[in-house]
C-alpha cells in the first residue's frame, strides 16, 4: 500500500473515532442530566451552521415536496431513536446499544431490495443473519441478574426481551437517515439522465435534515422538561458530539477515493470499537459473554456488509 493510501486509511479510521465520540457523549451525559435529545439538538445546530454557510438558497424552490417530506422523516426517526437511547441506557450498558444502533446498513439492505429491487447475494444474507445475532447478544445485556429463582428468571427474560425490542427500534429509527440518503442517492431526477436528487441537492438536503433535527430535538426536550444539571455540561458535550459528527463527515468525504468496501468497513468497525472500548476503559463496563458476542458479531456484520 502506498504512503498516500495508508494516509487515507488512517483518515478513515479517524472518521470512525470521530463518530464514536457521539456514543461516548451519550454515556457521559447520562449522569449529568444531558440526555441524547440534547446531544442531537447540538449536532443539529452545528450541522445547520456548517451546511447553511454552503447552501444555495435558490435550490429550495426546486426541491419537490417528497424530498422535503423525506428530510423531515429522518428527523422523526432520529428523535424517536434518541428518546429510546435514553431508555436503553437505563436498562443496560453503552456497548451493546452502540454496537446495535450502528448496524444501520441492515434496514438499508432490506429497503434497497424492496424498493429498488437490488439483489441480495450470499454476503448480504450473511450480513443480515450476523446482524440479527449481534442484536440477540446485545439483548442479553438488558439485565445482570444471575438468580436461579423461577419468578426472577421469568422477569429477567421479560426485561431482556423488551430490551432487545427497544434495540431494534433504536436501530430502525437511527437508520431512517441512511434509508433516505440511499433513496435520494439512487432515485434519478426526471429528464436529467443519471443525476440523482442527492447529487444535485446534497447541501440543501443536509441542511434540511440538520436544521429540522435541531428544532424538533430542542422542542421535544423542552416538552419533556429535560434540563441538564449544569448547562456547561450541555455545552461541552454538545460541542464534542457535534465536532465528532461533522469531522467524521468531512474525513469520510476526504477518503472517498478509497474503495467503498475498505472505507466503510474501516469506518464502521472503528466507530463501534471506539465506543465500546471507551466504555470498558472509562466507564468500567465488564466484558461478559454478551459483550464479546455483541461486539464480535457487530464487527463481522460490518465486514460482511462491505464485501
């Protein structure tokens, strides 16, 4: 591998570390009254500023209504996911949650097969199966009870089942943005040849996504009367998450000359590893069989998805 390519691989890894900062802020904020909705609001504000500087305001008049609707749909999914992230963090550690919610390619594969008739090959089916196993392992972290009492065992099973279902909902909500980007990046503009909506209107679409995320996350947090213990915690955690989100996107864009399979495999694996390793080192999470199963199958799913 040339020095140039090796440098790009390092940047791809750094993009994964950047994205993993988001999960770390979820965990840090858990004990400081800074909820995931606060974090998503800050990321939305930062993204709005970043893309607002670049946007051509005349493009908004050309966007069809369905593009506006799909951009708002991503916000609904993100807000729902952020609310459930808070619930899941109260039921289990960060590692299984972070691993499961980063399997966003799973719904995208299914959506592409249904809507665009994209063929799912052997690697695709293996990816789907591996991702399901990952979530199953993750659901085992929903309770640390080791009692042998029958009543407690049934209660423990019930908690794990609910926790597993919530993880799937978080994954689905977090996937809306990628499903929409897949759709708009595949659907071509009428009478424009091979030009897709995302190619033509990437900046205004991203601006809509981030601005709506900022507004509705803030409003939802206000309705819930969610107030951080200290506003300084909201500021520095928000800056940390927003910096991770935007720097991750910039680094990914810089590395786009790499083969897609290599780029997104590295990025996805480092994103998961960055969050779960930080959870073990800084937050004292124990590496039980469920931890190894979740992380191992999560990384395998990322690898298979990019073959």
